[in-house]
C-alpha cells in the first residue's frame, strides 16, 4: 500500500487554453496475487476534468480502476484523486532567482514524492514544468509515472529503467537526457544563439541528470548562456567532474550525493547508451539476417558480439553504481538490484 502523493495532469479547457490541475492521489488498492509495478497512469484518469474545470469546479473525487498485466497476471488499482488547484505555463525571460524558485520544488518535491509515496515521474522536462501563483515550480503529466517497489517487498527494486528514459537513472533523478548531438559530435548544449528559457531549462535538467541537483543548481546563479554552456562542456569532457565552485553550491539535502556517485552515474548513462545502441543494431540486422546471405549473417553475428561486449561493460559499471546507491539510500537491501537489463 502506497501513501498519498500529488499528481499533476495537463488538461485542455473548453476555450482551448492549456492549464494544469493538481490532483491529490490517495492510497491505492492492489490485488494480492500480483506484484506487478504499475507503469503509468491510464489516460482515462483525467477523463471529464476539462469540462468540470471549465464549469468552475474546485474539487472533484475521481475514481479510476486500472487493469494491468504482466506475464499473464492481472492486477487492479483503484486510485482516488482530488482536484486541488490550477497552474500556468512558465513564462520566458526569468532571472536566476526565479529559475531557482521553480527548479528547487521540482527536484526536491520529486524526491519526496518517491520517498513518501513510491511514485516516479519518469518524464521531467521543461514542457512538464508549470508554475504556481507564488512562482514555485510543479511537475505535471504523470502518464509515464510508475510505482517504485519498497524494501519490505521481497521482490522490490529501488528503481526501474526503460531505454527511453536512459539506463541507470535512479528514481529521484529521473530526468531524460537529450538525444540531440551537434554536427561535430559534441553533446547537445541547447540553442547558443538564443538565451531563452527552453535552452537553459534543457541544459539545467540534462546537467542535473548527469551530475546531481547540486551540480545543476550550481549553474543557476550564473544564468549567463556562455557560462552555462562552458560548465556543461567542462562536466562532459572531464569525465563527469565539476569544479570546486559548483560543488560549493551543494544543497544540504543533496550533499550525500557526492562527487563519486555523480561520476558513477555519468559512466552508467554512457554505458547504457552503448548497450541500447548495440541492441538496436541486433534488431536491425536480424531482419536482414533472414535473407541468408553471407554478408548479412556476418553483420548479424558482429552485432551480437557487440551487444555482448556492451552488456558486460554496462554490467560492470552498474555493479559499482548500485553498490554506491545501496550504501547511501538502501543499506538494508540484500541481493542484486534489478534493472531493465537484469538477466
């Protein structure tokens, strides 16, 4: 049984404007015969909310019964939600203090949501961040959210992974890395021609994913695009390390994250990328393998070899990362930590 959490979903009201509603999620009920992890909120969770919001409804009790399956097993969850308040889009042209006021509640609130209710967002990005009237930030769109198993569950895992959300991301740092690369192969640094909100947000979120919240928020006081881009390059090309100036900006809550864990996370994300790419190569060459030509067979065999090497590399890096993760966040756990590539 998970505790109460706050879930935010974007709705379209009758006049076509985008808004966001805050939903209080109450404890869910689960069938005992299944240990399936619910991987997302069903789209029907907010069915009917736009009409009610447009009519001026302030609170709404909404029940949604979710049917899920895994390996033939079925599980039903009943989630009760209460509409609390509405939010607005984050405007452009904010200063450093305003950015920090938005980002702090987003990152720290997500961490607390995982610790208290076992819910992981899995899709943190600028488009899914809204702002309250007081200027603080909130997360919306939980359609990709999942429940995290807890240590008292014999089959529990501290985090789940998917290829889309990048390998090795612990739940409190579930932030998508960007797929784009510059023509010269350098990591994506946003639009250096425009010192705008989206470019800064993407880099800060990406930086937070790889280096921890302390590294990302260490950039906020700068808020100068050249300075942010330079710090991002230093972090990437120095093997995931950042300088004393950024480390001095660590928040007390996140000091335990530390330099070594950040470095392990950066390595793990890269190793996961290699495994994902190798798997994609196997899938693509397997289709041509059916033709039976010598060239196609060779390419398929090479792809399988590359996948084996990538899996071994990822496994070694993952072992080091999970050991550090376990020591800090889950010391009572025993046995291997499950991941998307386990087994």
